[in-house]
C-alpha cells in the first residue's frame, strides 16, 4: 500500500443510486474495510480515498458518496464535476432501486463528462433468498447502455475490491492510451518526478470522435 500523499494519478469516482442500496457501506468497505449495520442515510456529501497500484503506477481514488434522497438534488452538478468514473448501485432485493437506475443514468449523462466510465453494481448479493432482480436482466441492461456489471456484497466483502479496482484500472487504461495517442512523448500528460496529476477525461475533439467501448 502506497503512502496516501504519494501517487501518480488522482481519479474522482462517484457513487450514485437510490438511498439505502448500500453506497456508504461499499465506500467504507473498500477504503477502511468496515461495515456498519446501523448505517444511517448520508446527509449531503462525503468522500474517502484509497490508493491502488496498476502497472507500477500509484492510482489514488477519491470516492464520493451522496444521499440518494430527492431533497439533496441541488448538489448534483458540483458532485459530478471532475468525476472520471461512477458506480451506479442498486439493491438486488429491491426491484424499484434497479428500475430507478434508468433515471440515475440519465442524470449522470446530463451532469458528468460524456466519457465517464460507469459500472452497474448489484449490491447486497448476500440476500440471495430475497433476490428481486435477476442477474441476467441487470446484465442485459448494462450491455444495452455500455456499462460494466458486477454484483457485490458490502456485508461479506464479495467483489467489493474487484468493483473498485476494475473501474480504476479501466480509467487508467483510457488515460494511458490517450496519452500515447495524443502525444507520443506524453510530456504534457505524464506527471514529472514529484508532481501530481489529476486527470479529467475530456470529450474527444469532433475530428477525433470514434465509437469505442466507453463512448
């Protein structure tokens, strides 16, 4: 584990989805390996950080969590600003939280960068006996909308690490290939020794537009 103040890239990832789907516990499980059964609704916004290594580079993630309730809608534009990744979370035992993913996705498309990397997360997969959202149905929704898909359980840690590592690695791969494509020497992109780099995935210029897996 790298020291928190030493990193090559800083990526902002937001957690979105209905209230009560387990966003805060996913955040605390990944960043602090904690789970709180008495977890209360998040009021406003909070974020936590954790660094991982990809290809020998230290990627620091700044993961933002906000309440899913309607009354906090005013914070959306500031919340999404600068985000390069999003985990769209629903509860596999609450079909309505899955149905609302459509609306959350629209909001994300309205407020976030068009190239943002998105993973659909079916949380609480430990509640198999209460499952209301078939895996295949969610997988099909993800494919239709060009999202990655994974099922997790913050309670027993299933796939939580994988969900965050996958999205951070995907963002890093896009940034790396963009560096090479835009500038063979990567001089304007790669941080120099001792420098820090916050990467925003800006939309492609019109002449560069190509339909890729993340567009």
